[in-house]
């Protein structure tokens, strides 16, 4: 690829039904770009978990994906409540989701650890009452 | 196991994906928690679930799954079936409950999806 490819999405926080649409589209685009199935899988799972989090915990936000020759960079930004204790939130099984979210099939406290597992780097910037921005990178090299 | 054999074993009604019935699948998982499906399984071809919402279909797409079985005669919406069609995923519904449906498939040789380390 000569130039970087970028995608931008607004993630609707009002409507759970559409949650995950951005990740589905990104997956389709990455297939068209011919990235390896393993890279696509890792990006898909990490972004989908993050997108769902924005909907269920933060009233939506934006997703920006950049594909370079070397890596896929995913930036998920929201203006939600922020995360009070990142290391606690990163623990497997820690979730503040209520029963209504569990009834939808989410809220096991596995999303953030899963995002970390499937990406080569993950940074969380968060401020209470202001919002959260998560930047994840997946290398295209290790197919 | 062929996807068509799953349909037979579960006495299931096919909702979309007839063209893929002769595709092979090697493992399955069963959960109503999409969080767990995303976190715990790899190379799973088949998802059995009693949860009905579009995230079931999207989760299956993210995980490269090829077949979804709704148990307990749960009926997915037309939108969900359309989404699955777009993704090339077979969707069927079975009157069996989850435990029984899994038992039938397991006995016939369809093993669990290996857990990811
Ligand atoms: N974007 C966000 N804004 C605010 N809080 C968040 C955000 N993402 C995660 N959190 C907090 O971190 C906790 C852990 O997130 P994680 O994704 O690991 O689990 P979960 O979303 O609760 O459940 P699961 O991902 O298994 O469906 C959440 O319960 C929530 O309290
Ligand atoms: Mg989550």
C-alpha cells in the first residue's frame, strides 16, 4: 500500500441494536485490503469489544481505524463517564454491567482483557466525567 | 461433520444458508454470553445459543463462525437472518434445549471448541 487507509465511524450509543456495525464494516474492508486472516481476526475481536463497551458503558463515541503497511491502529473515543480504576477494569471478570446488559449477552468483564490479549499495544486515556480514549495497535507483520 | 448433519441431528429448521449445508465443521460452542464466546473460544465453527439479538450474528462474524443454531425454538428476527445471509452464515432453529442439543452433537462426534490460551 502506498498510502495509509483510514476509516471513521460514529458509534451510536442510543441504539444497542446497531452496536458492532462499525467493526463489521472494518472487517469487510480489511478483507478487501487483503490483510491476513489472523490479523483481521485480532483487529475484529479487539475493535468489536471496544465498540460494544462504548455503547454499553459510555453512550457511544467515535471509531477511527488507520491501516498502514506495518500495522492497524484503532482509536475508540467516547465522552462517557470515564474509568475510575483502570487496573481494576482490566481484571478478568470485573464488570459494572447490570442485569439488563447481561440479558443482552455482555457484561462478563472480559472485554478489556480480551482487547489487550489480541493487540500488540493498548493504551487507555481516561478522565472521569470527560471520557475515555483507547488506542490499540495490531502489527501486520506476524501473520 | 457437515452442517447439514447438524440440521438432521437437531431436527432443525433452516432459516438461511442452504448453499453451505455440505461444508465441514470441526467444533462447536454453546453460550448465551457473547462476552464468553469472544473471550474463550477459537476456531469454533458452530455457535448454539438461546440469546436472540443482532450481536449474536455480529459476534459470529467476528469469530469467523459459519453456523448458528438457535435452541429452545428461539426465533431470530428477519433483520438478523438478513445479516447472517450477508455474512455467509448458516442459521437454523431447533426445538431442543441447549443441553440436549449439545448432547446430540457431542455424541455424534462434534467436540468443543478448543480454549484459547
Ligand atoms: N468506554 C468505557 N467507558 C467507561 N467505562 C468503561 C468503558 N469500557 C469499559 N469500562 C468499564 O470497565 C469495566 C470492564 O470492561 P470489560 O469490557 O472488561 O467488561 P464488560 O464490558 O463489563 O463485560 P464484557 O466485555 O465481558 O461484555 C466495565 O464493566 C466498565 O465499568
Ligand atoms: Mg466489554
